[in-house]
C-alpha cells in the first residue's frame, strides 16, 4: 500500500513538473497588410487586422485559431461590348475579405526570441461592394518571430502565403502582420 501511494505521489509530482514546462499559450492582435490577386487584371494592396489564439499541446507544438479582415479596393473586368472592335471596360470596387484559419504551429524559444512556423486551414469569405460575395477553402503557410519585451508581452512580426479559391479561380496572396502578443 505504501509503495502504491509513493508511485501515485511520484506520478502526480512528475505530471505537475511536466505541466509547468509547457506554456499555456498566447493571444496576438495587430495590423495586417494583404496583397491579393482577386481579379485577373491586377493585384491589390489591402489593409486590416489579424488576431490569433494559440494553445500549447507540447512544449514545441501549439494549435492556432487565426482570424483576419482586410479592406481595400480592386479593379475588375466589366462587361464586354461586341462591335467593330470588341471593347471590355474595367471598374474599381471596394473589397472586404475575412479568413478563418486553424492548424498547428511549431515554435521554440531562444533567449528573447521565439521563431515559429505554421500551416493553417479553413475558410475565406470575400464581399465585393455588396454586389457579389463568395466563400471558399483557404490555406496559409508561413511563420514569424516574437520578441519578448517583458515577461507576458512580446512583439510579433509574421508573414504568410495565403491561398483562396474565390469565384472558381485560385488566388495567391501574401499577408504580413505585426502587433502585440500576450502570453499566458
């Protein structure tokens, strides 16, 4: 009986020590720049925000829920008029895009720095000036680095390649974000 109690005590002690080694996670919120090719005419630069929550599963692996919104305008192909020479007009429209992404993040700490890499999967939704909208599968692959300012606060810089498939066309987008990280 004494041996069983000692084994249970040792297991609880080791589990508590192991739990102390795994950080709970972090919350990020900041500015986000987004370069998108939503239309076939040109690329657009949009601005917005990005927020994420990471919960640690193991010391080097976490699970991330990442959300963003970007606002701007883009040129689109208008209606074509057939005649002596076929002419197609273009028009500029306001665009809002939201992405809802989830997946693993791998990271490690090296002094005040914490580099990370992530692969995220989810959905994207775009609204073109209230005229039309679409929702599609979205993926993001990228990484970044956190710089610890004080114990619970860090500054993050990250970049991601985001792929969406709005209006039956693949978009290859670049997202660059920076902001504050609160560790808990």
